[in-house]
C-alpha cells in the first residue's frame, strides 16, 4: 500500500493568498474610511462658511434697514466663497420686522431667521436663530 | 529502486515555489502597508481640517464679540485673538497659536465706513508633506450703534416747501427724497429733494388723475391711494425718484372709495369708505408681485370708514369711524386673509378715529375734535383688544389728523387740524400724564397730516399750503423725560 503524495507547497500558497485577500480588504476599507474623514473635514469647513455667509447677509440687511425702513431685501449677494440670499423683509415700518438669510458654500446651505422688535434708534432683536426651513416670518 | 522513485515525486515543495510564496506575500504586505498609511494619512488630514475649521470660526466669532462691544474696536490689519482680564475677546498680536501647532490670523479690511470684511486663516504644518490651512470670511457691519434722537422738548422749522392751496395730505421719505401727496388738480404726487432740509425743492410732479391721499413704500415701489374712481390704488417704480414709472393700478371693488394704505412684507393693506349696505367692505389686502401688480387676497366688512392703518404683529389697527369701535383690530394671516378681531369703544363720544400709529407696546389713536380729549393711548402688550392698563388721554388743539412716535416711545407727535399748535410733542413715556413738551404753530394753514422720519429724526408736517420739515431744537440728545 503506498501513501498519497503530500503537497505542502500548495497549502502554503493557498494560505498566503487567503491571508493576503483578508489584509487587502481590511486595508482598502481603512483607505475608504480615511477618504471619508478627509471629505468630512472639507464638508465641515463648507458648512461653517455657509453659516457665516448667512450671517453676512443678516448684517448687511440690518445696516440697510437702518438706512431706509422701506428696504425690502429680496436680493442675492455673491461673496468671496459662496453666496447668500435675503428673502423679502417681513413687516413694515420701524417695528416688527423679519429678516431671513440663507447662506451657501459648496454643497452646504444654512439659514438664519431674525425677529427685529425695533429698528431705530436702537436696533432691538427679539430672536436670532438658525432654522432648518424658513417660517412665514418673511415672504418668499 | 522503488524507494528512489517515491523520493523524486515531491515536486510541490521546491525552493522556487517557496520563493514565489514569499514574494507574493511580500507584495501583499507592501500594498497593505501603503493603503493603511494612506488611510491613516487621510483620517489625520480630515481631523486637521475639522480642527482648523473650528479654530478659524473661533476667529470670526471673536471678531463678532469684539464688534458687539464697540464697532470702532474692529481695526483694519492682521490680528491674533486672545482674552482680556475679564474673559472678553480682544485682538492680541498678529497671530494666535493653539495646541497642536495651529496658527490663526484674523485679517480685517474696511469696506466703507460701516462695514468690515473679516477673513480668518488657520494653518498647520506637521512635517514635509502634512501642512494645510482653512480660510473663512464674513462681513461685520455697524448696525448696533444706536442712532441719536434729538431733544424734542423744543422744535425748529428747518425748512419749508410751499405751494398755495396744495392741500398736502401725506408724506414718506426714502434717502434724499420725500414723496408727498396733495390735492392739486392735474397733480396729486410730488417728489421733493430733501437732501438739504433747510431748502426742500420740487424734483417732479406726477398726475394721479385725482387727489393723492396716503402713501406706502416697499423698496423702490410706491403705493398711492387716490380718489380716482377707476383706479384708486396706483403703483409706481421710484428707482429713479425724479421719474416715477407707473407699474399698475387697481380699481377697488364696486363703488369703494379708498382713504388709507399701508404695506407689510409683500402684503398691501387698503382701507376706505364702506361700499353698499349689502356689501360693506372697507378693508382689503393685496399680494404684491415682483412686478408691482396687485392680487386681491382678503376683504373685511366694516360699517365705518377706515381712516388710517397701523400694523402690529399679525394684527392691523384701524382708526375707524364706527361709533362702537373707534379703534378696530383686524387679524391677518400670512396669505392676507382678514378677520375682525374686535375693537375698543371709546364710549365717551361718537367721534371718529382719524389717525393711528404704533411704537413698541403703545398705540396712539387720534380722534376728531370734540369736547373730549383727542389723543387716546393704548397699551398693546397683549395681542388682544387693548384694555387695561390704560387707555390714557391727552387734549389736542383740533382734530388729530396725524399721529406718530419715535422708536423709543418717548416722544408722541400729534398733528391737529389747527393753525395754533398744529404740531404738539408730548411725553409718551409717562402715559399717565402725557405732558405737552412743545408745540409748533403753523403759518401755512391747518395741519392735514404728519410723517416722522425715523432715519433722520425729522417730522414732516403737511399743511394746507406747505410741507414743513421740523427738527428737534432742545439742547443735547433726547432722553425719555
């Protein structure tokens, strides 16, 4: 009776291939996670800039409203990094005005709503808040 | 012999195959190491960008906090940020360092007298290949600095525009121009250049095909209520004030006669004389389109004439001729639908409400001349019908055809259909006394209307023969007396 020939070389090669495949999958996953982290960093930066763009629109609107109570907004500004849009200023006269500003940078959009109790002589703000979607404070 | 043949059959374990296996394994290890390092590098870069972004944002927020203290503290140049002894943000040096090797620089550039452009750069460097930066920017404006209200304990007539028997009715000021309605045949609307209040001059006159009554302004769109029975409301583009362009007109339903007008957001409010007995509409709302056309949105019955409109939140306050509610409150939705909330019955008399204005939590109602006090002041802190505390009363010198107040609700301005004391200034802060502070006697006829220009702190008194621009003349700045 003869023993079947042993083939240790093939087992070694097979083991190498299997282990290699596992390691390759793991490292590729980590590579993708790293790329995701890098993209997240850029997205955070865009989001912050979008918020600051909305703030810029709000600042400009308040200054223009103080110069002319008939100022009605409804304008889009192109900024150094992105844009900001003012909706029509809500209310009329010196009391009870509404400012809605939307800032965009990259793919990020952020919105701010401001309720102005009095414009002049001292601008009094009842609320200044970031919102997900605009309310009826300002007409479109 | 058979033993020798069995030894030659072991081909799978040659040295060549061992070397091949090692080589393949080595290649795998190299590729894995490379991708692992890349992944790690990307994660670290992402983290750097997040931290850099937050530090750059901190620079902007610090600048905003410094501006909130004083706009003058935002100086042009390159700054770092730090905290003073009280924990408030200040500009310090020309850069600031954070742990982890992050360096932040805030660059401030002036853009006009009232605007500063703030740009913050946070950068980092960790070896030859790992450096980066984040840049953020925003504008800061000087909206927080309070405007000065003069001392209205005395007044002076800064300038006058006269036109005999013009019957000036209402005015509204924007920039260097005043839009004024009148009863001149073939006229109706005047545009005055008031860049120098001491010498207002006529820029142009517009034929309204009737008398011009009240005005409202939204951006560069002017709304005028007229007595043109075919088109009571006329809408003009006044981008070029010297050349108003008619955009549209609106004929109020039926035999309606318009008297009052006001604008809020993209809604126009129009009030008038109630129409027929079966359809007693007296208040309307219109949607204003981007081209200035009007679309009717709401109508409300009112047995009295709506002589004037003032807005407070989601309510319209009406100076009404209805005896049971000289001050009428109408609710308005975002789409312009109207509903009668109710009103306040000044049971001491049946004289009409002629003028109305709001300032903060106060509403001023001017009434026809009678044996009773013509000015009534309400507290409108609560959104329902104003009641207690108040109302408070003050004697006018005639029918109060115009009322207004400054933004602090310190000074109440009253225009009376009288030559003597055509303008009264009262202490609105102390409602229990409403002390008369000063008066102006008109030499150009009876007062017919009043407009307080909040931006320039001027009062435009509309009289029979002139538009008089009045300014505070008391010493120093005004304060609530």
